[in-house]
């Protein structure tokens, strides 16, 4: 379980923290991993007062891991 925790919490979350604002030009970002914020919808999204979308830390971790899995598949497929 430690490996999965590291994979999701460290690699996935950190990737999403940098990837989401970069590909959306700052309109979507990830919530802090230590935040106790609630009120996210079933997709893990919440709209900020400034109009930005905020992903929950859990959903951001999944997005980051999905990015790496898709990248691995692409590398293996076009190798």
C-alpha cells in the first residue's frame, strides 16, 4: 500500500498540480493536498469565486496518474 500511496499522493498529485494550470492557462487548478475543503461535486470539481475551477486533491491525483499511464501506453504503442 505504501507504493500506491506514493504513486497517487506524490507522483499523481504533483503532476496534476503542474499539468492542470499549464494546459488550461490557469483556469483549472488542484486543491492543496492538506486542505479540508468540502463541497466538491461528484467529479471532484468546485468553482471558485474568481471563476476558476478547483479539483479536489484526490481527483487531481487520479488525473496525474492517468496522464502517466496514457504516456506509457503511447510510448509502448509507438515504439
